[in-house]
C-alpha cells in the first residue's frame, strides 16, 4: 500500500458499526499498517492474522507458526483476555531470544496500536520485574498516542499495584505530580476501586482512604482527562463507601473552591444523586 494511500486512510473517521468499516481499512488494520480510531475498529481486528503479519514484517520467522497457532486457541475469549493472552505468548517467546530487547522495541513502537498493546501486556506477564522498574517501563505505554494502548497500560499495572497498595500509592505519588496528564491519569485509573473491564480491589471498596495519597494531588487537576478519572475513582468508591465519598467531597469543596474541583465533585456524586442518597446540601454541591 502506497504512502499516499495510507495517509488518506489515517485521516478517516471511524465507522459506527463493524459492517460499515471499509474493506481497505480493515485490511490495513489487520496488516498493521494503520492504527484504530475507535473501539469498533479495535474489536474488528483479526488478532491471529495481525500477529502473523507483524511477526513476518519484523522477520521473526522461526516463531510465526507457533505463536499464530497459540493465538488461535484464544479466539473464544473476550477482547481483554485475548490481548493479555497474546502478550503472555510473546513474553515467553521473547525469553528464548538473544535479541529480545530489539524485538520488544520493534513491537512496542509498532505502527499498530494493538501490537503496542501486546507489548505492554508482555511486560505484565513478566513477574520478575520490581514495581519501580515496572512503572518506568510502562511510562511509554501510559503516554502512548492511542487511547486503547493507554487503557492497556493501567490494566497491565493494576494487579501488581494491588499486591502492596501502601507502597504502590507511595510510588504513584510521583506520577500524579508528573507534568504529563496521561501519566497522572494512569496512576488514578490503575487504582480505581472498581474500574472498567477489570477485577475490583476489595480493600479499597471497603476502605478508600489510602487512595487519598494520590487523589489529593489531582483534586483540582487542569486536565479534564484527569478530572474524569478522579471523579470515576470517587464514584466507584461511593457504591460501597458513600459516607467516605460525601465527606471527602464536602472537604474538597471547602478547601479547593475551584471550577476543576467542582466538576470532579459533580462527577463523583452522580451515582449517589441518581439513587437519591444525597442531602439537600449535597444535592446543591452536585449540581453547581
């Protein structure tokens, strides 16, 4: 496919339904020539086909059929399990390669956002990495230009953060101070009590208080991307610890009377408001 043609495809608007994805777009996605532009395209990719094409492109020919066949066994799984599964497959294959660093770098910087996501999950499959080192490696994925890769970044970190929440929050304090909103958002999203498409964190559902270690730094964040994540964190907590969320919002309202904090509070209280569990005073806070 010529460069001019690829540039035209990159400028496309995403289809609303899988059936509306043009054949040339789907072909380019499956060959790893372009990134996805929305979830519809992300879900439409033929992962085993993309894996085989990507490995062929980078010249990892001795592993192509083996990894392709392993990926076929994941086809009855959900999207997240397939992504993680291929990441795990790649990790074990990389362990056997002398030039594993070079191959990983090729995958981690690939044109296809899905291939980059596999690279992120290959790191998740490595249980020998210390948490500080893991966070450092995952920064590139947490700041990726693709929303989908950034989502995979926090998911790839989450299970390791849960192992020692106190230590994790201590390390993530530096992330919520980072100048890049993607890094700040990743720290918050990775520790949400409930999260999206991931296992809950029972400890934080029961007692969300440790989360304030990082949330206090972003309670008036200038980025709406981060604000939304903070609001979602608190909204998660409100489903099992409503009083804690209410008290936190009241305190933030008093200590940080900014439009950013007000937006976060409104977003945080939406479930409690929906279920009519807010006092009249808090109803006003949630609205204003």
